[in-house]
C-alpha cells in the first residue's frame, strides 16, 4: 500500500497541485529504505567525485574511505551484510595502508600535489561523461531493473547471507537458486583455496618487492628506510631535495 | 522496544523506529561519554594509588569524583587552536572520525538479551572492522596537524593497528567457530548457564586465546604498554599534540569508548556476555526471552553483568598501563608478528580440533539442569545435512534439498 | 662319429673362423692394443683354430676312409665294396659312384667318397640354384689342412715381419714432390685384416659345393690379392702392380664367366654333386657329364646336346604342336643320334676352356702370367702365402676339381699352355737378379708344371705337386723374406756370403732348393719334390708315348727341370755362398728373430717329408687317390679339335719302364743344372758375364722377360690409350664445348634471373619490409609509455564498442 | 492527538513534493547500478587524471568497488521485490572474491609504487615512460 501511496504522491507532485500537500500520507509515504539508500548513495557518489577532484593525496584517501564506507552501508541496505563488513574491514584497511603510504611518500611539499595539466582534466572529463552516459543508459535500459515489483514495497525480511556464503565457500550450496538458474551450481571451495594461496603469494611477493635494497644514492636509502620505520623517514623528509637522483 | 511503542503508544511505525533508534543512540552516547568521565576519574585515582599518591581529592568533596566533570567544563571553555600550515578540513574532522568509529562499533554490541542497537548477523565482524576505522582519525590528525611529533605518532599507530588486527581477528574467530555464528547475541546465548559454559573455560585453547586477545586488544586501542602513538617521553603527546579543547576531548572519549568496547567484546566472546557466573534467572525460573516485566528485569540484570565485566576489563587495562613500561616499536612489532599471531593461529587450530574431537565444554558432568541444554552441546558446523547452525542459516536455508556439495 | 654330419660342421667352422677375425679387426682393429698390436694375435688365433679344426676333420676323414696302397686291376671291386660301405654314409655322388664302381669289373670302378650339401640357398629360380654349400672329399680336406697350415706359419712369420707397421713409418721408396719421403701411420691391423679375409675366401673356394660359390670366392680372393699387393699403395709400383694383377685376372674371369654360362645354359645346374631336391635328386655336373649308366665315361650331356641342337628341337616342337607332351619323349629319343652327330661337343669344349681361362688368370699361366712377378711388390709374407702357396694354387685346384668335365681337347690345351708357361718362366728366371722375382718366376714355372701334369692326365701328380710345392715354395719365400729383412734389398748382386751370418735361413733355404729341384737318391728316397716331379715326368713321358705328336711336352718338362735346378742354385749361391759383394749390406745383415725362423724350420721339415709314403701305404698320393673323380682312372681317347688325343691312365705311368726313365731323367737334369750353377757362381770356372756377353741378344731378350710387358703394352695398352686419348679429345673438343655452351647460356639466364630477383622480387619484399618498418615506427609513437593515456584509450575504446554494439543490436532490444 | 502533533511537525518540515516522490519510490536494481556507474566512472577518471601513482591506485579501487556494487545489487533479493534474485549468492561470492583480489592488487601495486619511488624518487607515473616506443 505504501507503493500506491507513493505513486499517488508522485502524481500529485507531477501535476504540481498545491505547495503544501497533506502531511500524514506524505510522510507515511516516505520509504525509509529508499531514504537511507539516497543518503548513502549520495555520500558515496559525492566522495567518489571528491576523490577525483582532490589534489592532495591524503585528502583523496580520506574521501575514498568515506566513499567506501558509504558503499558498505549500501551493501548492508541490500541485505549483503557480510560483504558490507568485508568491505569495511578489507577495503578500508587497505585504504588505510594506502593512506599511510601516501603520507610517507608524499609528505614533503613537492609531492603532496602533483597536478595534472588542465587539458588532461578536460579530456578526462569528456571521456568520463561519455562513459557515464553509456553506463547510465545501460542501467536504465531494462524495465525490470528500473522499479521492483510492487511486493518489494514492504521490506523483505533480510535473510542472513553470511552462513550460506560460508557454506558456499566450503563447497556446499544451501541458498535457493536464482531466477532461471538451470543445473546444479557448484560451490566455491576451489576458488576459495586458490584465492587464499594467491593472497599468500601476493604477500610474499610484495614483501620481496618492497624489501629494503642497497641503494647507491642516499636519497634512495631514505626511501628504503621509510619502509621499515616510518618515523625516521618522516624525520629526514624535511630536508629532502625535490628532485631526487634517479638511480 | 519499537514494538512497545507501536503497540502501546500507537505511534506509526516509522516514528516508532526513529524514536527507538534515537533512544538507542542517546543511550550509547551516554555510555561512552559518561563512561569516559568515570573512567578518567578512575584512572587518575588508580594511577595515583599505584604511584602511592592520592590523586584528585578536592573537587566534589571526597575522592574528587567531580574532577572529570570539571575537566570537561574546562575543555569546553578552552580555545580551539589550529597550527599554521595545518590541513584545516582534516584537522577539524579527524577527532569526529575517531569518535564516530568507536561509537558506531557500539551499534552491534549487545548489552543484554534484547538490548542491542542493531542486531547484526555479522556482529563480531562489524565491531572489529569499525573499531579498525578509529585509527583513521588518528592518522588524519597526525598528518593534518603539520607537526613531526604528530606524524610520528600517527605512523606508529597506523603500523601498530594494522599489524595487530591480524592476531585480533584470529582470536575473535575462535568463539565464532565455537558458537557457529558471528551474531554477538547468539554467541552470548550459547554461553548461558554456569560460568563453566563460558568460552573462556571451553577448552585450554580458548583459555590461551583469551589472553592473546587481551594483549591484542590493549595494543589495538593504544593503551600502555603499547601507547607508542602518544609516547609523551619521546613525542610530546603523539598524534594529538596540536589539539586542544573539545576536539582533544573527543579523542579521549574515543579512546575510552574503544577501551570499553574491546572489554565488552571480550566479555561477550569469552566471558559469557550478559550471563552471570551463576544462572540466577534460570534458578529463579525466570526467562529473559519473555517480553513482560520479569523479562525486562532479567535483561537489566544481564546488562549489569556485562557492564560489570567490561568495567573490570577497563580497570585491568589501567592497572597494566601503570604497571608496565612502554615497549619500543620493534618490540611491539615482534610481540605481534612473532608471538601473538603464531600463538593465535595455533590456538585456533587447536580449538578446531578440540571441537572435532569432543564437542562441548571442558567441564562435563554438571547436572544437566544447570549445564546447557543438551541440544546446544552438539550444535555446530558439523551437524545436520547442511551443517547449519541454529543462529546462522535461518528458515530459508534449512531444507536439505537445496544442499549441494561442490563436485 | 658320423663324417657326413661332422665334416661339414668342422670345415664350415674352420672356414668361418677367419671371417670372424676379419670382422673383429675391421671394427676394433685400431683399438686392439697399441697401434692395433693385438690384431696379429686375433688373426693368428683364428687361423690356428681353423688349422686345428681342419686337422680334426682330416682325422675324421682318415678314421672313416683309411688310406691304403693303391691297387690296380681286379681288387678294385672289393675295394669299391669296402669304400661303398663307408660311402653309404655319404650321399650324392659318392654313393652313386660307389654303386657304379661296384658293378663294372674294370679298375675304373673306384669312385671318390664325397659329401655334398647346401647350407643356405642364396637364390632359387627355375632350374638355377645358387647356394652356399659344400663338396667335401679327400682333396678338400687335404687342401684345408695345407692352406690353414701354411697360413698359420705365415701369420706367425708376418707378426714378426710387419712390426715396422707398429709405429709411424717413413717409406723411403716414396718420393714426395717436396723431395722428402712419405711419413704415414702404421697399418698393422689392416694387414692382418686383409690376411684373414684372404684365408676365408681361399677356404671358401676349397669347400665350395658349386661353381657359382667358387666364382664368388674366386673374386673375393682376387680383391684380397689386390689389397695385399697394394698394401704400400703410396708406392707407384705397388699400386700399379695391384691394378695390373686385378685387371689381368678380370681377363681370365671373363673367360670363366663364359664357361659358367655355357654350363648353366646347357645343364641348368652349377652344382658339382647331385643335389637332393624335392622329387628325387637332381643330377650334378659330374654325374651329368659322366653318367653312371655309361660307366662314368665322359660324354656330352643330353642337356648340352639339346641346347646345341636348338633348331632340331624347334622343328620337333613345330611338328608336335598337337601333343606337346610327346615332344620331350621324342627329343629324348633323338638325343643319342644327335650326340653321335657331334652336337654340343663344342659347347662342352668351350665350357672347359672357359673355366680353364679363369684358372689361367688366377694361377698365372702363359698369356696372363705377367702379373705375378709384379705382385712381389707386396710384403713378403703376402708373396709367400698368396702368390706362391695358396691363391695361385686355386687355379690348379679348380682344374683338378673340375677335371671330370674336361674333354681330352681341353686337357691338351691345358698341357700345352702349361708347357709354354713353365718354359718361358724358367728362362726368365735364369737372368733375374731380384731374389723375389726369381722365386716368382719359379712359382710360375712350377704352376706350369702342375697344369701340364693335369693336362697330360696326371691328376694325382698335378695335385701332389701342388701340395708339395705349396710347402717348399712358401718356405723359399719366407727365407727370401728373411734375407730381405736382413739386407734391406732384393738385389742378389749385392748379397753373397750370407750363410755365415744367417745359418738358419741358409740351411732352410737350401732344403727348399733341394726340394724344388726334386733332389733325392733315385729309387730310394728323396725330398717331397722328388716324388711329385717324378710323377709328373712319368706321366708326361707316358703321354708323349701315347701320342708322339705331342712328345715335345716331355722335353719341355725335362728342360724345365734342368732350368729349375740351375736358377734355384744360382740364387742360393749368389745369396749365401762366396764372399760378400756389398759390405755395408753384409755388415748389418743378421739372423732373423725366432718368430720368423720357427716357421722356416717347420716348413723345411715338411718340405722334406711331405712326399713320403709310409710302408702302410699312407701318403699323400694315396690320400689323393681317394678323391680321384670317377672315370678318370681309365685311359680316355677322344678329341675333335686337334685330332685324336689319347690321355693315358695315370697308373700306367707307374709301370717300370716309364717310371725308371722318368726318374733318371729328372735326376740327371737336376744334377746338370746344379753343377752348371755351381760352375758359374760358386767355382767361377765360367763367368756369367762372358756368357751373357756371348749371348747378348738372348740375354737381353730374357732380361726383358721376352718383351712380354712391352708386347702387351703395344698390343693392348697403347691402343687402349690411343682410343681413350681420342675419346678424351672428342670429349674435350666436342662434348665439353657443348656442355660449356649450355652452361654459359644457363649462366646468362641465371644472371637475368638474378637481376629480376634482385630488382623486382627483392624490391617487393624490401618495399613490404620498409612499409612495415615505417608503419611500426609510426605506430610506436602511439606507445607513449604513459599509463594514464593507456587508460584513456581503453575507456574510449570501451565506449566506442558499447555505442557500436547498442547501434547494431538496437532492433534486438527493441523487440 | 498524536496525529495532530505529527501533522504539525510535518507541515513545519514542509518536505518538497518531488523529494517526497523521490524518497517514496522503492529502490530497484537500477538505483544501485547508477551508484555503481558513478563510482566506476569516478574511478576511471581518477586513473586518467591523477599523475600520482597512489591516485591511480585509488582510482582502481573505486572501479572495482563500482563493479562490486553492481554484483551485490544483482545478488540482492530485496531489490527484486522478494522474487528470486538475478545472481543470488553467486553475486555476493563474486563480490567477495573481488574484494580479496583488490586487496592483493593493492599490496602488489603498493610494493611496485615503492620500488618506483626508490628508483625515481617520485611517484609521478608520467615519469615512468621507459617503455615508450
């Protein structure tokens, strides 16, 4: 019935009759899920755009964190609470490290903001606009996506998705198949293992790549040292020439 | 509570939900703020006692129990300074970020059976994740306030927290595994009964894990001996060197809030949550599940239980802080990577094997009417066609017909 | 033990052992010790194994067929019956012959005991069957023993003689264009390798069961001789001699091929003995030519008759087109008539002469003897083994083996050729100064003796001489080898007085000389040569008695005996007696090592005793008698080419009159020759120089070997050279011009093609390449290495694709 | 009386009509897709614009996140009005893997950036053009 009310209200708004519609049905018509969605979506999009617009790395990282957090909120709204928590934990954690590196590597003046040329900006803007247009018209192309069935109006009991997900990662499917799914769906045991091994390998490889090497120029020694203990790095950061010796 | 509003006061449900949320938020806020006041006062007294001093004595008559309030007023009155060349936005936002983090973590924390801001299916996960966000504020503060001391502190904090989240997560996973759910409420319910059914005493591994958790928790909230972020002997005041006034107090509230939070989490995960050492309610024949007044009474009792345990944890942290000297950064890292992580991992494996070998607690043979209902003993991932835990699967997933094992 | 099954096995193994060592040395020779030192042991071991096996075979044979004194006349039948008892074990001809012998009362009854069979059939097509088989009788066994024994001695000798080859050799007889001498690594293993192969081939000839196999190993022996003569192939003379020997032998083998074809065309088989084939035994050559039905009398076989009377056969076939079955019957009926009309005798004659041509080539008879003296270029052991004892004997052996098929005409030819050969060779030997050449010519003349003996019907005498000669001639060669080894020269004029320095050599060589001249106490005892030569003389005498027209043969033999005695003792006196003529030759002359002396002693002993016949009748002649072909005991009268020829039976020559005369003649001629030689070269009562000056033209004629080489050079070589010169002129003048023209044209075309290729094709390719290059250079500007630009490209591309897709599939979505 | 209070509160709030209509429209998959599109585009533009390697990295994170939003949206049953979701749990699993791999990618990318910084003493990706043709 909320959906009907909403449609009625929209009709009223459309004809624009009366600046002040009668309140009670109006507010009753407010779909709180939609409202929260709007809130989080707006936050996510705004912060994403802010990431693009910001020049300071640290600020970029900050906006990124906000955007990702908002996205996590969207996930919670969509009933994927496990994914949301994952988002918070991993993405935000990863971005935290990103932030730390940003601070470490660009703390001193010349590196805080490496500004692109305005031409790049314009071009990127045009390209981005084109891409966005394409994606949007793709998003609105399918009718069924645009608006859920009327039954969606009353909030569906959010099914806890963590357990089935965990079972699926163990290779057991306990969730009901999606619309029009045919045949049996395998679990994710193998991908799960592969991903775990992959993570391990990545960690080892990253540790190898970023290990402290002997450098010929003192500049690089600082850079390497900055890995192991941040404070020394920052300590010498002040007196560092902008253009470090390349190799 | 929302149900109470809707049914008895006849409010429209949107309003009822809103009011409920507001009330919960306010309660949590007061828990944090008031807790902070109390804890600051307590810390000063404890520190004084440990250092063989008196500590605050005058303000508010005996014991100086109004000292914190006075400090609060002073802080409110203080000028809010911002150093030259600071990144204004970040500088201003940073304290709120920290505070928001530790505040949001409270959402999923159950104080009693139904006393929870939002019962989340992945509560533990949520709490740990959000708690990890707190460090953002610190780093932002350290960076924004264009000061080497602050930056040092922030960097140390970042390294420390990021490192300690690993063993912390491992420790947290153990009770989750035992309970078969990440829902904090479920986990607490699983520990109902005598104190023997607490996960602390579930088996030797959990017992060890608890202490590892304590260590990691202390480290992840930057309490001594891990408080390198604000090492007043080396860095003036660490990341909040440049802060003053209300923003500074926000940092402190965030710190005490997260202290309380990790303690409460420890209580829920290992110490039976709101279940007292003795199942008083059950002995009285009362049930917390019922919505009537008796139920509320039992819940309030449980709430008291939890607050007690959490406070105890906080006090222990203070005790530790004023007892142990501060570690060096490399010692901190060594503790994390060379001791906590391997131990936690081994304990996790051990607990898992224990669960496989003899499910249920370490101490058996208590009379069944005091020990947990038999049904819960064998409850776990290993049971049933789908291996579904009671708290996890839900009605949708229960039917074995949809169980498919990956070929 | 059963000889029929044992003999082929023993002799076959004895035959294959050298092949084994050949293969071994061929593959592993250089690795056998330092410079292949042990190859000598391998080869020697192999040949010793063969010797032992052959002796075992001989023992087996003697156990089966005891040698008894030859009795003539009536006892023959009983003997035949006795032999029959043993012959029953044998099959093929031996058996049939035994029966036949048993039935006709005449002394011609004793057929040979022979075992024949095939190991492996190479080719079976129609009536022709080429196979590896055996034909074993007393002669085979005897030859096996002789060959392997001499080969053993010579292997031992050679392992000492060839030790120069053990290290790098500087050949002083090869003068390089640079003026220096050739310096080459030693070829010790190769020598023994060739030696082993030669033994294998020689034994193959001996054991061969059919003419095809004989021919195969005949050629193998030839190639071995080529290897060995040309062992020092860097020396012009050696390579020339090797080629000469080979080519001359080809001439003879051509005739042999003709003979083979005649036999095959006429008789359809090349087997000596009957072949046990499916559906009864197919008759072999011997039983075809001398059918048992005809009492082993020689007659033109039916096959040859029909073959020669081809036109008659064709007419009969034309008449009897209606019932082809009757044709054979009628032919069979008409054959006797045709034979009486002389059909096919020419064919038989040609067959015999052809086979004899092969023997002429191989054992250096009159027209083709020129290669043998030159063959002395090879190492002395080779001369001893190949060119005195065994290979040259192969010809004589083949004639002996083939004897039953030879008609009186052929025999006469053989005798005449032998006489000419022995006389010419002897005369040349008179004046030769090269010690090895003297021996070589004496070999030729002795071979002439054998041929003559065979020709005049002395089958046993010829082969007897073959065996004894093998012994003493190899002895002589080895002695000369030891002398050369000591003096490092072949020239007898540089030698003299060596008896003091090398007594063993001198003694053994003296024995050899005495043996070859047939010295002995008349009617009492003598060296081996005494018996064999007497037999030959006697047979020649009886032959000349039988048909006086050819009494010259006897005189040739007698004169030959005189000449032999003269030149042999001339050789011995010049070498060993008197005083050294060349001091620095005499000074470092020395006795040869033991390993070389031992064979000399052994051989000299044999040269003495080989001819003796023990009181029990045991002796070579009687052993040979066992192998005498059927029907050759009787006196044969025939001949249509040179008029009538009578080949007297051999046992007639044993009658007192002839025998006494022959013995006395032999003794006197020999003594005369020795005395003359002593007078000229020992006591110097007559100076050879004055004699030479007296008969200057004759001397030079002889010294130039009757101008034979020059003659052949003029007759054959020069014309051939002229023709080839002409041919090469034509080749150069005409054909090369044409080819050059073609080549020039092709070259021009190729140049044109190359131009097209370079300008057009390459141009195209290069154009493509450069286009690609420039394109790449342009494209690479696109790769700026700037990350962000790439991202931009990706995005733009994505958008473009998306728009494109949505345009294309608009209808699908609309629907 | 509560109704009256409510009415007064609402009139005081004076929510504009279009906002009400906007808010009252039930959320569908498309809404999420829009968010995902915006995040994605922002990430791409970020990758294109930023000369700072870390900026590029953040752009990548944003892109992956936008994709994740879509996956989750398609996997959610709520957005389909209770009907069976398009992807079901698979969407969430994929999103999970995407997050994990994103973490891995971040680790490696950071290590590479650090190396780059060690060698070039800067994090300006435009300076990394050794590979240009």
